[in-house]
C-alpha cells in the first residue's frame, strides 16, 4: 500500500488498517463499525474481537475457526465491507452458539500439541522445504487431521492449503475433489469446473505446501476417476516441485494401493513415484502416546490426580480410539458434572472411564 492511501480517511475511516486485530482495542472496533452496522451486529463483532484476543488468533486463523473467511472479516473490522454486516453478524452468533454447546457437552476446542502432533508437524515442515510428495499413514483417532488443520492455521501466512478427499464410494471423483479444493481456498461456488481449476492454479502460486487428507477414500472411486486425480496431483498440485504435497491416509498403505491400481489399469505411475519421498511415514500411537500428553488433554477440564492420569494413560495405550477415546471420556464426564451442577472430579471421571471400558468389553464379547 502506498503512503498516499495508508490510513487515508476514505479508505480507512477509523484509522485501524495495518493494526493486527489482536492489538486493537474494543473502542477501535466500535469506531470502525460506527455508522456501518446495526448495534446488534456491532456487538457480535466486538465479541468476536474479544475471542480473537483471548485465543491469540489473527484474521486467517479466526476465519477458519468461526467459518467466516479472513478475506471477509478484514474489511468488516476495517469498516469497509461492501456487503450486509447483519448477515455476517448472524454467522458470528451461530459460531458462538456452537462454542457454547461444545462447552456444555465437554467438547472443548483448545488445541493440545501432542507428541504425535509434533511428529506430524516436523514431516509437514520438511515437505514444505523439500517440495516432494510425502505419504503419511496412521490409525484413526490419533489427531492426524486436527494436527494438519492446526498447522495450516498457524503457519506460512496462509501459504499452506488443506483439502479432504470426498466420496467414500464410487460416486467420488475428480470433479468432486476440484470442487472441495476450490471451497477450501474460498473460491466462489458458482464457477464452472474449468474456471475453478484455473483459479485454483492461480491461488496455489503463493502456496508452498498442500495437505491432502482422507486419501484412503480415493481407492473407492472408479478407476478412471482415480487416474484423473493422480494426473491432477502431478501436473497442477505438485506442479513439478513448485510446492510440497503431503498425502494423509488412515489404516491404509497408499503406496501398495497405488501399485495394485497400476497393475489393474496399466497406468504409468513412474513420473508420480519419481516425485515422492522414498519412505512413507508410519504413525505408531503405541509408542507416541505419553503420559504428559494425556495430562494436557485432561487439564483442559480440571486438574486430575496422579491415579486418574495413570488409569487414563493405560486406557489410551491398551484400547482402541486413543486420544479420541480420551476426549469422549472427558466430554461425557464433563457433561454429567454440568448436569449435576458440580465441578468435574476424579470420582466422576473414573466412573465414566469404567463405564466406557465395560462397554468396550461387552461389544468385544458380542462379536466373538
């Protein structure tokens, strides 16, 4: 921005442009929205500003969290949004309702960087630098997706893109993936497929890493659709090493699946294999689930005793579900404590742990 337009009254009526959202005061937020939005809408933006400050969020991460793109929030908080502030405020109110309900039922959204997360982040960072295609495989419910999304939100000033493979049946396909990718990049919904692909390519020019999640669903697509995706992966997404690509799958050996698919279709995967890192990364939760990580998860709810932590750590290592299991136990215990209008205690948490383990045992006996 040139000096002539920076903080000019016509383009920055409240004089806040260039000030990070978390560094603005409530009065500055109100001043920017004065005369632009109805009082009820202003209150929603003030509440969202306070949430951003409390959680240390910039516009990009705040946008991912609340579901309103950072490219929309920025003009809103500067008092320059050309659209309907009331409609945006309604989306903000809906976000806070979801937060309230999540807290009521114990689904706290504070992020814990666990040992598995740190391993994942190291792989993502390496791929960003080497610009190779890296495969990651691991079991469900160990935090792969949550860790990848958090990496996207924290790093590279928006230069990391994240998209999930959709489908899960033969109905999935290349066009579905392009649509999902365009949505992940905040591109207009109404664009035609060819225009979407062009705009995605333009958007990726500033990216140094693309994360593709749920890749195990790819193998349920029709063979022709799989081939279209692999071509697009090589030519447009990886684009001959312009950026790193990480492919995350669950309980699936992606490389073996790729080899089997090649045998069935006689598709030439040589060029794609040549762009991949030699060794897929295997996440092993049995080794990576440590007591300190269990403590981090539980301490979002209350300060547990050593005995409670020991029992939860044992459950995480010995039973399926891993950290998803712990989150469910803590969430249910929190919900029961709230219903009784009590604080969460070891007694409530351990009772929920015993109930959950008993349920697992009954299910196992049922299917034997």
